[in-house]
């Protein structure tokens, strides 16, 4: 339970790995492929100033997490319409935090989203005020090893860079509480035009693999206003991907 104000308590939604879809109509659909998830613990008081108004850090055993996630966005489209040609598929690397709002909805908060197509970057920045950046990106695969590279082009003249390499391991039959906490997320919080919004999403249950971090040289986390991670990640995961749908954003009250 969490306290809101002085006399009202709100139940926080459970960390559910496969909930029913909470919305009827989709405004966006896409597919996420070849995801690498890296996560480090961080003190809630460190990230609190970085979250939208009306939200606070979501925690597991008193700790919250910062995530560095690389993947490929495929077939981005509006509602039931066809995928957007060319501009609807691109590489992305994001830095994210974990939040909960006054109604108990768990979500992610993106501190940055680097993408390899400029048009989706501009649209997302204008519509939902998401911190998308235009970047040069690629992924190289050599058997069970994947290398993600990112160099920021815009905004800013001196672009942050990131390079991470993982080795994919065995499928996970029973995810740990931490693995559920950082992947079973069914919405995002963002601040746009004077309002904090919750944008719900839904996808089938993740197929997760454990993974080994082989190499990391990252500037995106510190460029997002966070302290540099200390030590090895607490969690390194891989997923071949899922289809995803997004519902209409709702303003927090």
C-alpha cells in the first residue's frame, strides 16, 4: 500500500507478467525485437527529482533501478492501419526508470530514447514530449553474441555514445522477482504540456533469456542526468521480442 495525501491509501497494482489487456482500442502498434536489458540498483531519493509530477520511484525491497535497453522497433503503425513504411522500423536504445502514480499504476519513465530514424523522433517529441534523440545505431550478431552501438546526432553537438555486447544464455523458466519487476511493465509516465500522462501498453508474456555482459562503454546513463552505474549490472537479460499495443494516454488526477 502507498499513502497519498494524509488520509487515503491506494493499492499498488501487482507485478503481473501476463495481465489481461486493460484497453479496447489501440492507438499504436509495433514489435520489439532483439532486446538487451541491463539494470543497476539506485537509491529512490536519487531518481525522485527526475520523475514526472504525481509519480514516485517504484521500488523492490527498498531499491529502484535504472535500465539501459537496446532493441529494434519493427512495424510501427497507427491503430489498425498498416505499418509505416521505412520510418516504422529502426534501432532504439533507451535509459529508463521505474515509477508508480497516485492511482497505484506501475510504469516506466524514459530519461532518453535514442532512435535511428529522425521522423519518429520528431513526432514523439512533439506529441507526447518524450525525450527522443536522433542517433546513428546498429546491431551486430555473431552466433549467440550481440553488439549494440549508438552515437547521438541530435539534439546537441557532442553526442553521447554507447556500446554494449551481450552473450545470450538459456531461456528463463521461472523469472526472479527482480526479473519480473524490470520487465512486467504495462505503461509509461510522461510529462506533456502541463500534464502528467499515463500511456498503457500490452504485449504477450516475455520470453526471457539470461545473458552475460561481455563489454560496456556507455555515456547515455550519465547524459540522462543519472550518476554512473557502480559495478556490474544486477540483471542482464535478453528477449527475442514481442508484439506490442498502446492505448490512449490518460491524464493523472
